[in-house]
């Protein structure tokens, strides 16, 4: 299943919308999101003036939004939730725009209203960042 407009599934809007499209390989289990970051984006204006670098928080948010869509695809409807935990993250290299990033996510487990996810952000053939996040169901942050 392909989601070409994430705004139909999650409540995020620019400038914090961090994913352009998501390919859900297995609803509720795994998928891949993509995002083209350009130097002209408001998110990058101060990070850093004259030499924009995609912030690590944007990569984490892209993974979280991709994961949310993968999880919601199992239910067949959009919704919301909150980022509850970020752990074991490593940032391997800076990403200089314009750059297309892919967010590969896999659900490691569901514990009540919490979902633990492993994510990898890639650009080209290299890993830019990787780690684990926990997303809580809407209203349980």
C-alpha cells in the first residue's frame, strides 16, 4: 500500500510534516517513508545559516511519522499519537540539502498502547541515522 499524502493519515502539517510519502510493506509491521529536504525550508533556516544541515530531530520525526502511518494502515484509518521515547540513536553523517532521505521502520513490539520501533534513515546508499523510538496511542502521552 502506498500513501502519497501523509496528511490524510496523520495530523502533522508543514513545517513539521517530515515525510512526503510512505510505502507500507506490511501494515502494522514495516514500511519505508521518503522525504526530500531542500535548503529553502523554514526548518533549516537557522540550522545553519549559510550551510544548512538536516537536523537530527527531523530524521527522528520522519521515522516517527512513517511508523505512525505503518501502524495506522493496519487499522485502515488515520489518527494520531505521540512520540514517547527516543533511544539508542546514532547519527552517522550529516545530510546537506537538497537530499532525499528514506525512513525504514519496523515494529519491534506492541505493549498496550505503546509501540516500539526500530528505524534507519538512509540517503543514497549510506546510513545517516538509526535507533529506536516508542510511539504511544493517541491520548496516552
